[in-house]
């Protein structure tokens, strides 16, 4: 019987076990035969990973999670006991602080979005935490070009900051030539939280319904605003147009995107939106907010549409423009977007660079 290869390195990750990004990163390192420990404030079983759970009352995406501070010394003690070859914090404020305070080298951190773009504006304490974390880090991985620029503006050595987009699995999300997309179909795949503003899509759908009664809208996701969004669908009498899909597996998501013509995201802020990259790879025409995170991927009216407000009429107008793109231009955009995402937004190739930086100069 063939013997299983021995583990190469031991890595301690600090991150939210319920985050899809953290789960994907963990699976990547497991496939690389790394002995993996995950320290988290929200537990989830991940195959091949030893999960260490430190309970807190609640974790809020918008910050204010001061209760985590009581675990500072316990986490430092555990990390040192594990004696990892490296420590990798995913999210620069909460988990970044824990990783930096453990003082185990090399330490690297991945900034995802709100930890850089939102939290530091709320309180000087977050700015202090980021300065401390970045000083301790061997490398800082950034989720987007805009986040990279923002980090460097914090007087961080540019050589420490590396772009690492947590992009798509190109074996699942790709341009399927054999699928006939429904012409009047829209898909939203953002979770039902205030920052993603899914509710703003509903009045725009009501305007489109008047002209296109066969319109189909698929909304995938979950979150605290689900009841609000469902009530709006009832209020505008859109039950026949809107289908709530709940949480989808990656395979189900890729199938739905491949059958849908237009993708809509009205998010107020993003790092790099993996949801957008998935939709682009599957040939959906993007209608998304005009925010810094989207500008590297979408050029207005060239390969998608950028919405400047939450006005229903503006959103509906750009969705309608996407519906009626000439066939030749539609196919050109689909191919352009697929190649762009495949080149810059492929998860495994970007994570390979992360792996090489983390374990640089390490020997077995």
C-alpha cells in the first residue's frame, strides 16, 4: 500500500471559520499537505484542519468586537504551544491583532476590505491596531489594488504589500458555450446585509416588470435583511418574477450564473468582489456600483455598467441596456470578461504566490 506523504509545514491560520474565503484558503493549504491549525471566534468543521474555537458573544462585520481582547493572551499561549512554521491572519484588525500579538515569525496578514476601508474611519484605535499589525508582518496581502494603495498611504513599506486576490475556481466558473442564457434574467448573489444593499434592486425590478413581464430574477444569499427584502418583493407584487435561492453550493451557483444574462451588485464597499468575478467568468453582464473595488474590473459601457446611485430608474436603465446589447458585442464582452478573470482573478495561482511568500527560506 502506498504510504501517505508526510506533512511539509505547520501553519497556524487565524480567521473566521465560517467565512467562505477562510474555508477556501484552508482547503488550499490542506491540498498542499500543510499541517493546518485554525484559530477562530466562529466555529466550523473544515476537513483536514484542526480548529481551535475561542467563544465570544458575537462577531459583527462592521467592527466593535472588543470582547475578543480577553482572548489575547490565551491565543498567544496556544500559538506558541503549536510552534508553527508561520502564522497567517486573515482580516487585518481582529485576527490580525491576535496574530501580531502572538509574536511568532514569520507572521503575515491578509487585508480583505472593511478592515482597511471602513474600520479605521470609525475610531483611532483601529488605526493604531493596523499600524501595530503591519509593523509586525513580514508581508501584507491585499485583496485589491485600491486596498493596496490605501495600506501604502498608512506609511507602510510598499515592498511588504502584495496583491493576492482570492478569486475564482476556474474549474467551476467559466464560459459555457453550450448553455443558452435566458434573455430577461437577472441574478444577485450578495448576502442580505446592509453593506450589500440588495433591497435597492427591488424597486428597479418593479420598473422593468412593466415592460418585460417575462422577467426572471434570482436572488441567492442569506443574512439579517432577508425579511426586509422579502417584504419589498411582496409590496411591489413581484412574487412571480423573483425567486429566492438561499445559500448555494459553488456548483449550484456556477450553474445558475451560466443560465442568467445580467448580474447586479449594489454593494457600498468591497475589497475585490469574488461574486463579481464569478459572474464575469460565467458570461453575465455586470451592473455594479461605481466604487473603487469595481473599477479595475469594469469599464463603464465597455465590459459592463457602473451605477452611480441607488435610484431605481438608473439601475433599471443599465439593466435594460445589458439586456439589449447586440449579439456580437455581447459575445465580445463575455469573452473579454472571462479572459480578464482567468488572467488576474484565478484563486489557485494567486494562492500559490501566497504559499511561496509564507514559506520562503523554510526547509523541511
